[in-house]
């Protein structure tokens, strides 16, 4: 750990924590704090493969499938290493799973999937979905998704999730059978609620706002980072030209030749080193992207709250107006403008029987309305309770993960600087032999 | 320590000369070499064909010659600085002058300190004079006349500063050169009051005689040289190749500077973005602000690094690229001297009249040629040594600065890491070890 007795900034013992180690720390944290599912089984997305097949419109298509491996935890710890259970899934099946979870657990901040298409790429990185680097990063992202779900207190015990991991065949049908698609809120409905809700919980309004800000700032950061990576690539690669020219120059010199030649090699090494550096940084970008997409999930929960609140308000409003109508009928006064009132004025009063029937209908409606309001109130309250619990959990997770990400970024920068120091010291030695 | 001497005894009419081959690299030994000569100071030539081979071998000047060689590396006895650019506005033009300060213990200077103001034209004049006097010696290049971009750029601060540094290097190279530093023109340049300099400039060969020399030079060039010694051909080939390499390096370095600047532009936006983010966060606000600070500090270091490249490496590479033009000119002039000699040899063989005068001319031409060849050979070795030293130290310097840059950035990030870890331990959070 930190150096003792030194007056300068203490030398940190282990700055050589690699990004993959820090990612491991993340996973271990998930497992430690994890749920019963993770304590039972190990989950990993081990491989990716290309497949070709006929799609829905009977056309040939190429797609990638991912191998999900599960292994009971106690078996591994016993020292025996049984073959894990495994099955292949493609990205669209992950999407289906997630959509199911979104609908079924609207009060949960559902972990996001890695991006469908490569975005925020700097030019040397391929934006092609079939590119092996992209596929690899997606594999890691999908594994991360599964681990997140498996460590979520509510989502991890879901049966559909469990069968996603264990039942290769017929899983899709099972999902559709749940009828979750019918339960999904239409976008229009949700948008309507957002605009019209009168009294949303302040905390949720703030969270939604936070989600907006988070999304905006992370997008900006990813854009800027990608551009900077592009430029940095240029700087390093141009140094490769030094290598070439030094080598050519050394051919015409006598005493200077050796120094130049070897310095040239170091320049080539310097130019080549940028590829690894930027690959590591891509990893950092992926960590940021996860939370970019998490912001969306967060906002979805807030929107659901707005919807439930709005529906409660609507029901309450409806109830109030029905009660008012009853009162009017009972006292004969028309306080509010109504078509019925107008027509009765124009065409004469209704008969007592008619009035009787109307009142009865209203009473029923009011009863039902009161039930509905009670229901919706409970719904709303429960939603607020569960959602807020998960939001707090999410906040803690986010703070922890992003802090880790920043630390791993610093570690990357340190590693890059150390490499630079080494190369230029070597070059300096060669130059001094010129 | 190698001295620069051309060992030759020449006087008109004496056809036998003892001219050893290039002895640069041999240590000057006062006892052995009796017939050391000091180069004449008032020769004025354009192509060497009117080179006045009469030597002035005053004891004083000979002693000075020895002194230069001994003191070359141990004690400099002349220090020249160029600084303090100032702008002068007259009715006709605006121009910049630079202050030239000389401090010296040399006896041929009337005083030990001089301060004069000189403009670029004056430097050009000095260079021209030195080249005329010593056609096959290598004069360090001057910064270019104007920037390609346009006349307005002449008064740009960076341009003036770059030029000032180059002029400073130019004068120092002259001062370090064993032959040039004892040039009368050099002395006048360093010491004369403005009026004096102007009138001194007006002396020298008249316009017509200069024309005559130029014509002879062109004629010689057209004739071409027939039996160029192998070593000069090799020199020419080297110069060609070197010229390509050095100008490549110049371009590569300029490209690096451009890319770094663009990288810097993007990086400058990163810090503020992290800072912006920190405003939306609570727990994360501190680390985000810290990261923003680190990125900003690295930006400053990157800016510094770019400036270093611009101020240190690029000017040196650029100067040596200009040197190659000088080298090519020197080789051309040497060729012309040889062509002249060859022409005169032929003339003697074919013509019948004026054989005595022609023989005289031929002898003079032969002397001139020997002189020129040896001068070039010695100065070539000297130049190569200088080039090696200059470029080596420029690259070593660059490498050192780059190491420095990375070390500073490293410290920035390590202190961030340190603060994060002590924070974590303080809060009893996850253990990072």
C-alpha cells in the first residue's frame, strides 16, 4: 500500500491493477452482495459463434450466437470440474428477456444490454457488428448483463430468467405465454401521463431529471473521448515515420548509424503501443456506456410512476365528478354544465323513474370508482415504495461502479505514462550513442 | 581536439607547393608545423577564380590562429548574443532590429564589450561576405527571408522570436568557426556603429568587377568539371541523401506537432465535461472533479510539450535542412574552381600565344584548386562533427523532455489514485489491495 515516511506523494503499491482485474473486482462485488441465485450457480457467456440461417422472411442471414454456461457453485468448490451446462442464445433473445423483465418488474431499474450497434466509435475501431473485436466486447457486455440480473434482489428469482439460462428449447414460447406483451404500456399512454400528471412524487421527478442529465453528460463524454482517442492514435502513429527515416538515415552515416538504427526501433515500438492503450480505453468506454443505458432504465421507472400516479389521479377525478353528479341529481341543482341538464331544460324534466334509475347507476359507478381509487392508490403506494428501494440500490451501485471505472481510467493513464517513460528513456540512450 | 589548418605555402610565381592532404583531426603542434598560414582576410571572390592567394602572415594573426584551435573547446574568448528585437518605422519601411552584444578578450578587438543593433539585411550581408571570402567553407544558414504565408507574418511575435534564436545560433556558429571568427567582416559586424557599417558595406569590389566574376562563374558552371575526385562525388551523394532524410525528419516532426495540437483541442473538452458531470452527482462529485482536474493538468503538460518541440527540435532540423543547400552550393563552387583549372590546362595545351601568362594563370588556378579542396575537406569534417553533436543533443533533449512529460502526467494520476484509496479506507469502504 502507500509508502510510509515519504514526504512526497506516497507511491501507491499496486498501481498495476489491470482493467480486467478491476472488472473482476466488480463481478466479485456482485457475487458477494449477490442473491441466492448467484450463490447457487456460476454464470458466464463463454463464447461467440457465427451462424447462418433463414430468417422470418425466408432470407439468408448471418448472426452471432453466444454460449451461456452455468455451473453449480458447490461443484466447482469441491474441486471437481464438471462440464457446465450450456446453451446458445442470440442477441434478439436477450432483448426479449429484457423486454419481459421491463414489463413484469416496472418498479425495478432493469440492467441494460450492451449496445446493438457500435456507437461513439473512433475511426480505427470498426463499427461493423460482425467485427471480432465488437463481438468480443458484446460477449463481455452480455455476461455482465446476466450477472447484474442474477444479482438483483427481485429479478434474480424470476422463473423466465432461470429458464433463459437453462432451457434451450421452447423458451421463447414460454415467454410469450406469460402474455407480458399485453401488459406493456403504450408509449402514447405513457407520454400522455407525463404531460398531464399533476402531483408526481418529487423524488421521482428529480430522479428523472437526473437520468436526463446523466444521459446527456455521458454521451458528451463518450463523444469527446472518442475524438481524443482518434487524435492520440495519430500522434503515436506518426512517430513510426521517425523509425523509418532514422533507419534510412543510419545507412548513410558511419558513427551515427548504430544509435540512429536502434532509436528507430524504439520509435516503432512507441507507435505500435497505442493499439493496446486504446483497446484498454475502449473497456472504460464500455463501462460508461452501461450507465448511459442505465439512465434510460432509471427514467423508465420514473415514467411508470408518473403513469400510475396519473391513473390514480384520473380515477380520483372521475370519482369526484360522479359524486358531484349524484349530488346534483339528489338536490336537483345543476352546478355543472351538462348535456343532460341542458336537454332536460329544453325538453322537460325526466320522470321520477328515470331519475331513480340514473341515481342507482351512479351509485354503482361510485362504488366501483371508490374501489378503483383504492386499488390504484395501493398500486401507486406500493410502486413508490418498491421503486424507491430499487432506485436507492441502483444509486449505491452506480456510485460504486463509476468510481471503480474512474479508478481504472487512472490506472490506464498511469500504465500509458509508464510505457512512454520507458520508450523515451530507451530512445534517449540510443540517441546519446549517436 | 582537432584544429583546422590548411597547410600551404603559396606565393605567386612559386610553382612548387608543399600541400599535404587533409590533416584536420591532427592535433596542432606548434613546434612541428612551420609553414602554417592564416587565411587572407580581404579576398573577395564569387567563384574562386579571382581568389587572391597572397597570404598575410603577421605574427599576431598567426598567434591568434593557434589560440583559436587550443581554445576551441576549453575557453571561449568571445561571447555573442542576439536579443531584444525592436521595430523601427521610417517613411519608406518598417523593419526589425536586433541587439547584438559581444563580450570578448581577443586582442584585435579594441574593447571587451560591444553593443550594436543589426537588422536581417546586415546578417545577410555578413553571410555573403563570408561566402565570398571562403567559397568552399561551410557557412551556417540564416533563417529564411520570409515566411511563405505572407509579408504580414514578418511582425508576428512567434516569427520574430524564432528568427532571433536562429540569428543567435548563426552568429555563434560563426564565432566558433576557426576561420570565420577571425574575419574582419565579422569583427566589423559586431562592433561598427550603424554609419560605419553602411560605409564599410559600400567598399569591396565594385559592381562591374562583381559582374565579371559572376560571368566567369557561370562560364565555369557551363563548362562542367571532368575529373572530379571520388571523395567529392561521395560527398555530393551523401549531401543528396542527407538532404532528403533531414527534410523528412523536419516534416515528420511538424506533423507530430500538428497532431498533438489537434489532440490537445479534444482533450481540452474532456476536463470540463467531467466537471459538468460532477454537478449532477453527490458521492461521485468529488472523484469526478478530481478527474477533471487531472485531465486539465495533463492538458497543460501536453501544451508545454508541443511548445518544446516547436522551440527546440524543429528549428535545429530546419537549420540542417537549410545547411544542405549551403553544402550543395559549396560543392558547386568547388567544382567551378576545378572546371576553371581544367579549362586553363586545356588552353595552355592548345593555344600558342601568351604561354607565359597562361602558365602563370594555370599555376594560380592550380593553387586555388588545391586550396579550395583542402579547405572543403577540413571544413567538411568539422561540419560533420558539428552536425552530429547538434542533432544528437537535439534528439537527446527531445527524448528527455518527453520522459519529463510522461513523468509529470504519471504523478498527476498517481496522486488521484492515492486520494481515492485513502478516501476509501477512510470511509471503511471496499478494500482495494
